[in-house]
């Protein structure tokens, strides 16, 4: 299996971009295009309008204009789609067979969290990974991985490691005990699994995943270990990161609404990749390098 720089999109896979109204469309399309180009995949821009069939042409015209302004002609295969109805339902359905769904965070306020209703709904309900795009002032060359459910987080680990490697940056793993008391630890080699040490155990689990996935561990840095909830630690670390990768476990709608993934996607200062820890099409496979493109583009620049 050949994967893109974000670590999840198969060679020739489909990347769905939720095209919003306004200037946010450009950042979403730019990020989705970068991933699709890197994986020789297909870019599927989707615009959702009201249920009234008469609104279809105007939605289509808006989508056509957004693609014309936001996608480099000939850079990637593009399959625009217009859907009518509830935005979250339509985007979740449109991404059913996709490798990645890219959304912006500029929709209406979502409760007190600050994430748009549409983005929050997609984070909670999409079956594929969701990349929440937001502007970043500068490159930190640092990717943060939330490893709270490491035994099921193959896809999240692969994505974080690939993103760190492509940006020539460091990977920092955030480990929380039962997702209540968080600590930040650097990824480093371990000669043996020290199972009684939760920090060492977390590192060993991540390294084991990378080995099984055929991926080399990226560059790392030793750092401090601040305490706090998993969400608060991830949000704090996002201030000096280019990407935060966090898993989203299965659960009821109420649990998903308050999940670490939703809170981090809402409050992080950088883009966030939310990876379902159940049912993602990622399995151990040989990792083969793919051509590089500018890593900053996926971060909303």
C-alpha cells in the first residue's frame, strides 16, 4: 500500500473536500488538493445546498467558481459533486468510500467550542479520517500525536509519523492515563518494553505500530511532561505544532459530542486530523516513499 504524506490516503484514493461559502473554500481546497496530488488520487469537491431542487444550479455555479479559483488546472483529477440536504448527512454520505474528508472550521459557532456545526458533525460521524483545516501563522515542523488508545490507533500512528517525516519535523506523543491525566513524552527508541512505566509503554506501543506498518520512526525531541486532561494537553501543544493527530473511538452520540477529538478539533491552534480508531482501512504494509510537495500547503497556507 502506497500512502501520501498525511499517511492515510492510498495511491489513487479519494479525497473529499467540503467546499464552504466564502474565502474559507480556498484553504480547504488547497489542503485537499495537496493530499490528492501527493497520492495520485482523485479530488472530490462537494458543495451542499438546501433541499430545494431549484437551488441546485446556484450551488453548482458556486462550486465551479471555487474549484476554478482554488485548484491548479491539470494538477489532479477532479470530480465535483453537488448534493442537496442536511450538510453533515450529505458530507458523511459523500465520504463513505473516501480515504479522507477535509473540512474548514469557519461555519456557524458550535456551542461554546468554537467549531462550526458542519465540521463538528463530520468529526463525530464520518467513517473516514477528517482533516480540520485552519490557518497557521508559521511552520513549527512539529506533529503531535494523541496516543490515548494506542492499541487500536494504527491509522493515527501512521498518519502522524508520515506527516512528521514529510515535513522533516519531530513527532511528539501525548499520552494520557485513562484520558484523564495527560503527559507529553518524546518518541525515542526503547531497548525493552518497560511495562510498569506508562510513559515507556506508550513509546513502545507507538514504535511497535511503526515497525509493523513498515515505517521508520521520525526525528524526535526530548521534552517536558505537563499534566492535565488529554484534550487540554493536546490543545496546549497545538500552539507550537503544525498538525495534531487524534483518534476518535466508537461510542454513543452524547459521548462523541464531548469526546477528546471534538474538543481538540474545536480548540486547537493548528489543523487537526481526527482518525476513527475502529474500521479505518489501514493495515500493516510496506511503506514506500512518494514524491514530495510543499508540506506547508496541507496546513492551510
